[in-house]
């Protein structure tokens, strides 16, 4: 999973990136301090693989990971060359989703590029810059395809799609608003290949002060507005304090629990972000376990056993025979796969089996 982090300058974007990746991107209090795209990889916390790793005495325990890409703050006019953000938009075109950090806190010591804090205005600014950037991509593609559309049916179909997308963008709507019929697989493939920024799902991270964390931003008007907007657009929104997250990142597990209690919270912003990401992208994890390695594998909800096996190795999908499957809770309770087999808890599943979150799988294959 790869997530691109966007936002205006000084909304806490790079501070959040630093805290969740500990990558050390600069986060000084002035616009455009991030002049190179920063990339960090975060392990997805998963108690299941830790416990299974201990049970198997695994030599290696490998969690699922999320890759974060942080780019320079976008400002009004970025698509026309204002600021530095537009130079780096290409770095998030290959991301699976966009994390939009929105400032929902007041602080006279932290400059806002527009002079005042207004979350919905900021969202509109970023959305329009992404739309303008996509219009540039679509316009260039239209110029290329139009040359052959009269003589080529495939090109004509693509041109019609591009014109539909452009009409949406020109009306101020994202490419994700495009409605395609179930049988329009070619159009879906082409839309995916364009890697349009506004076709990606968005997760809104409402950056609040410490005082607003305890009630999860319920008393913050800005957060309420962002949540309402997210609900209307089918997006996820959650509350985070980038500064607090920075402090949490420096604590060990024991200290975190105590600090959470002091703050009146039960989980970190990173945990919220990971959950929102999995929900937004329709993802889950299945597990493999053994003496050599215990590992979590990220797949889309609804993935069948052969395709899940292909995540482990392409040969496993190509030569898939069966999958031995057991829920991780049953395996932990019984203490070993053989004990679980004796109690009939291990199932043999075929090619049509849809893998479930928390399944521990042993794939049988022959190539």
C-alpha cells in the first residue's frame, strides 16, 4: 500500500510524516521547507503475527507495510507554477490513496499561508489544484489520441472517455465522480492507466490541538465540517495531532499506554490512519506462519485462495492445488497446527475459497 500525503504548507503535514515514519523530513515553521519528496515505510502493527511468531519461535517476523510519500505543500496556483508542490505531484500519481492533512487548530505562532484557519477553504484549494493538474494530463492525452480517433475504434473509445473526464474536471468535480457501467472494463483500465490524482480515494487527517484529542474533535467546528464533507464524498476522516504523534513516536510500548491514558485517548493517530487506509482501499491481511518466518500479507477483501497464494510466490498461484486454512485464534489456542488438525479446525479449501482476515494459510502447489 502506498499513500501520498498532501496539504497546504504549515498544516502539520511533514510533522505528521516525520512522526509516523521517523524519517526526519524538515518541518520548520515556514512554507516550502520540504523541497524533495520524502518517502518512508511504516510497519503495520499486528499483534497476531507477534503471537504466532512466539508460538513458532520464528526466525523472522515480517509485518505488512505502508509506504508514505510526502511532498512540498501545495498553494493556490500550484498547477500554474506557484510554490514548489506542483513539481512533486508526479511522485504521488502512483499512490493508492491520498492522505489530505487539514489544519483544524489555531496557533498564532504557526503561520497560515492564507492568513486564517479555514479547513473547508483549504480543502477546496487543494482539490482545485489537483483538478487543474489532472486537466493538464487529460488535455495532453486528448491531443495525442484525437489524431487517430477517426480511423481507430479503440482510439475513438478512449477519446470519448477522455472528453467525459475533462467535462467533469472543468465543472470542478473529481475524476472519481465518473460513472462507468459494469461492462466498461476497457474504460476502467484506461482510467487506471492515467493515474489521475482526483480518481484516487481521499482520507482526511484533521490536525487538531492536544485539547481536541480527548473528545475526538467533537467540539471542533472545523473537524465537524471536514467530517460532513467526507461523508458526502464517501471518504474517511479522522482526528490526529501531529505534535502529539511526534511525541508518541519517541516512546516505547509501556510508555505509550501511560501517555494515552494521560491524554484520554485509546490509540495513536497512526493506528487510526492505518485503519482508515485499509477500510478505504478494501484491504485485509492473511497470515503465514512457521519456524523460518511468520508474515502478514495484504490483499483486497474478496481475494480467492490462488491469488492470495500468488502474493507469497507466483509459482504458488500458477500451480495452486489446495490451501490449508485455520483462523489465527484457533491456532494460538491449540498451540500447534497438528493439535488443531486433530480437533478438525484446519480446513482444506479450493480455488473458489475467499480468504478471510486473520486466516493462517498453508498453500499446497505443484509446478
